[in-house]
């Protein structure tokens, strides 16, 4: 009997040998980057007052990443992420 392979996408981003992140879309910190966001999908400074979600957003594909586990918690359209000016 042939083994059935899972078609479920990986649920985590990866770290390269230098400690940098690589998203499933291929984005890296040196390309579009990853930025902390709040619960209104706004880019914020990673301070306790502003950054209460513990999430980073991939600015190429909109995946939201838990900073502690590197798990992808959901994905939103990049157009919904409000970048800091």
C-alpha cells in the first residue's frame, strides 16, 4: 500500500544558519522584511505598550508569525497591514 503524503502546508517559518527568518513565500529580513504589528494590523515599535500581540507580519505575503514559536497563526492581505510612516 502506498503511503499518503500530507498536503497540509508547513505551519512555521524557518531560521537560516545566521538566525534570520525565511517565510514560506521566500521573504527574508533583508528583502521585504518582517515587522511587529498590533491587533489593528498596524506596524508598531516592539515595546510592551505598543506591541501586545507578540506577532510579526511578513511584508511580502501577509502571514502573521508568533515571535516565540515561529508558528504562522494566520494570513491577511498585505494591503491590510498599515505600515508606520
